[in-house]
C-alpha cells in the first residue's frame, strides 16, 4: 500500500522501475508537501522509520499523525453516541413543533407584511406562546452548548427557521433590544440599527420564508436576566399572530423553575410542554462505554489514571467537557512519550482499521520494540504479530465481561464509570483469580460449578465484601425470573463474538426453557427452580470475572496502548505553577535552547537572564536573604571580570579622563541596579519571595523552597 502510493506520488522515471522498487525501506510515510518538485523524474527522499535514523522533526510529525488518527476515532464515537442519546428527544421536540405550528399556521397567505395574520384554529392560541421546556440537568452550561447546537441543526434539517440565543443576549445592559438584534442578525444575516420586530414580520412574509415555523432556542433561561426575558416573552406573545414563533427554553435544575422565577402575567402567555434529556451520569456512562470500553483496542488508560479521571469529573461539577478534555490530554501525552507507543499505537491501528496488519509495519514494530527493550532483543516478527493479536483478544474479553457486569448492574443503578475503575484494578483481578492457577477453560469450570452447590460462590462473595463487582454478582443471584430472562438475552447479544461465554449462556437459556416446559406449575418448585437458575447465572458471571476480566496492565505489551502516568496528567490538568516557575528559572536553557548554558549546569553566568541569575543566587541563602549581599553577588556576575580589568588599565591620571571614567562607572552601576530591581520584582510577582518588612528592611523572605 505504501509502495503504490509512493510510486504514484513520486512519479519515478520509466527507465528505472526496478531500481525504485529495490530501494524500498522497511516502512515509510509520505507527508503532504506544499513545495513543488525541483526536478522532474527525481524521486523525493523517503522517510525511514528506523529509530536510529529518525529525526526529531519527523518523529514529531509522526506522533501528531498517530494521535490524530486515534483521537479522531474516539471523538467520532463519542459524538455518535451522544447524538443517538438525544435523537429520541429531538424527534419528540420536532413532532411537537409540527403540531404547534399546525395549530397557529395561517390558512391564507399574506395580503401585506403588516396585514391581519394569522387566522388561528383556537381562540386562545393568539395570546399564548407555544413553549418547550427542555430539562438538561447540568449545573454548568458548557455541556449544553453542543446539545442545543445539535437540536438547532436537527430542526433546520426539517425545514424550520431556527435562531439560538444565549443568556448573554438577555443582559440588563442591552435590554430587550439586544435579544431582538440577535434574532434579526441570525434570520436576516445582517445587522440593523433599529431593533424592530416588524422587520422580522416583513422577512417572514417573503417567498421562501413563509410557511415554516420560526423556532427560538434559549439555552439556559435560569442564567438570563429575568426582567429582560419576561419582556421578550411578552413581546413574542404579541407578535405570534403575525409570526408563528415557537419557543424552546433550556432548564438546568427542575421543570418547575419557570413558575418560580417568571411573573404570573408572563406565565399566562406560555403554553408549556416538558421534555427531559439524559442525566450527566447517563451521558458519562455512554461516553465511557463508547470511548474506553468498546474501543479499548486503540487507546486505554491504567487504573490510577481512570480513578483520577473519575475524581476530576466529580470535582468539576460533573461536566462532560472537563472529562473529555482530560481524556484528550492523556491521549496526547501517551503518543508524545515514546517512539514505541507512537509506531505501534498509531500505525498499527491504522492498518487494523483496514482489516489487516502490514508485514512491513510489524517488522518495523519489531525493530522499535527491540530498540526499546533489551530483554526483547531476540523477539521475532511472528512473536510480535502473535502478541498483538493476543492483546487484542484479551481486550475484547475484558470489554465483554465489563459490559455484561454493567448490564446486570443497571437495575441496581450501578455507574459504568465506577465499574470501569474497579475492573481496571490489577489487585482486584488478582484477588478474584488467586485460586486459579490455570485461567483457561471456562467451559470446564462452568460445568463443574453448575454440578456443585453454591458454597463456592458464597465463599467468593464473602471474601470480597465491599467490591462493586461482588455487589453486581449478588444482584444477579437475587434477580426475579422475568429480569433474569431479560439479562440473559442481553448477555447473549453482548457475547456473540466470544464463543466460550456465548455457548455457556445459550446452554443456561436452554436449561431454563426446558425446565419451565417440563415441570408442573407448583409454586414451591417454581421458587426453588428460580433460586437455582439465578444461582447458576451468578456462578457464570463470577467465572467470567475470574477467567476473562484481565485488566490491560496485566497483559503482555500493554505499554503499546495503555497510558499510566497519572502524575504527568495531573500536572497538565491541575498543575503546580510555583514549581513550574522554579524549574523554568533554573533550567531556562531548555526553553531558550542555549547550548552553552546547558553545559555549565547551575553556575550563574552573565549571558543568563537576570531573573534566572538572581533566583540561582537565592538558592545559596536560607529563609532570609540580605539585599546588599544579593546585589553584590549579582553585580559580580552581571559585569564580567575582563571588563573590570580593562577599565582599570584604561584609567588616566588626567582629571578630565578620570571624571569621564567615573561617570561611565556610575551609569553602569545604575544600569545594574535597575536590572536587579526588575528581577526582584518579577520574583515577587511570581510569589517566590516576599518583600522586606518594617522590622527587617534590608532582607527579603523566601517563600518557596526546593522543587
């Protein structure tokens, strides 16, 4: 594939096709180039991905390509699952919009822009405004932006005129004129000096605009200025007989919020209809399932990183945007860590999306692994391919078991994010599987467990009290017959690609169906059979956990896809600004990329920035720093010794020349003092020192110590 694209892009001369083919490297990528080829017939230089020859700039491009490849797939899955979650509610809103418009649409076209319009089917409709109250359940409006954007696009696709207003359009400063101006700007695609609704009525009467509902969306009514919003609603209710306006307002807290904050005369003008979106927890579970459970083969996180992401989500008022931002940063750091993760985590995924793994990619991956791991120096290409295949299989088994647990825990309101964190814990897996030396052969273990009593299951559950997984297993054991049948049907769908588990579920379903058809309807027997069936299902899920739910950190070659550096992620999200400032001041040469300063270490020299010199000298002092001593040390470094000796040699016994020399020294002294004061001020602003107190005016106090 790479070779064909290379030949098409390079256009080699027809006289030497064999030479070009023999020149192929192990693996290469052709980047899009904006510059034109300087000579026709001369092939461009190909990029060799061998770790020993890869340049820093090329490696950065490859890392970015791998990240974009993987993250685009994750982001696409997240958008699809959120769109599917909202699709049902959006369809209901569209049907309601059509019904509302059918109640107020005119039966005859305009006679004039300001003529009597419309003739309504109900006498009360002319005074009321059809209003949809959409409950979002979000404390922060940052997650609502994309939701209302999708809603607007959905209504536009069905032929509605849509305008979206935010709480900023209902500010007391601009008044109702600001909201009207925003309406005119969105509908008429230009600004007007006067905010007049008659302009909108005239626009609606034109050919092409007439005959469709006019939908006005307000994303969060509770953040709007209530007086301005009230005036806006009253104005729309007056113009609804000329413009068929339908209002949609987002509500974050409860659906009773409008009756609590709007005046009674405004409430009388509304004809409300209530809709509810999924809760933030439901959206989070859907995102975790799509991005981290089902699509775990391209990028995964370790247990500590997963716990940090969960806590970060809860501490940020449960905003999905903050969680996705943290996940994206983790993905960036994963692909910027090592060439090993770059090659295998990005390029192999690209090949895998096309249904096959290129032999050249596997060979290059083998070289990268050998370069990064001395203990794998003799690893063959076949072993690498087998290891990648086995890793993918184990991830699929883990994903299947987690989804089966989540399906069983839905009736007990178990959150997938909590279950996800526990399922990634290697300690939990080792405690579950500690009694299994051989973790293969689920069918044999399952048949043996079914023939025994429930003592073994009870022993397992009692030894793991407090675990969320054990809570789910107990719930399965206590399920009623109807819910147990539904659960087994769900498991049958989830395990269709895992024959070991799927066959056991089919066997249990057949057993249940056979006993129900063959036994007489005795209530006592039915109760006993139900307990036996639930116990068998609990034994099944317990065996699935112990044999197949291996966390990715316990898998071979997990470094390829798994990001585990929680300290690096925490520093990127939360940060330690004071520590970062100290590091940058002491290691400034890494930022400035100064080769001469990087060789001398922490020894202060005159070419260094003044702030770095001052802070490096401060490391030699304790809690208090004497300003006079500090300045003298800075002065000896800021003025090189050679310059001082040269000045002494040039001194003349003549008074005039001696005076000029003294003036020059005074100017130099003033310049050094100004530089020192500026550096001290910067350290004070950054919070590294505290200025002198009234008791010790000649000393400053250090605030930060060490790193």
